[in-house]
């Protein structure tokens, strides 16, 4: 029974990765952000630092020395290699 479960998991993971699905997301080097504020204004710029919180969807993003605490629903983080 254990061999069957391991086999099914192995085949499932192989099928998922062969269909261009990313099983594990290891991208944490974001360097540009768009943040939509509640008044509709959009802040964008090079990210000085950012942090996510394990207990929810909150992000803390620092752009030009200003720290924004926002929901991940209102923020888009991007990694752009040209901005290194």
C-alpha cells in the first residue's frame, strides 16, 4: 500500500511539472513593486526591502525609504534582472 501511495505521488508530481506547473515557488528576490492605496493612488518603485507575514496576506514593502503595510491583494512584486 505504501508503494502504491508513493508511486501515485511520484507520477502526480511528474505530470504536474511536465505540464509547466511550478510545484514549489522559490522566487524571493523581488526588486520592484506596485502598491494600490485605498484612495486609488498607485505607488510604484524600486523595492528597498520587503517582508511577508506568515499569519495572513500582509506585506511590508519599503520604497524610497517609506514603509507601506498592505494586503498582498493590493501589491504586485516583480523581479526585473535589469534593475539589479
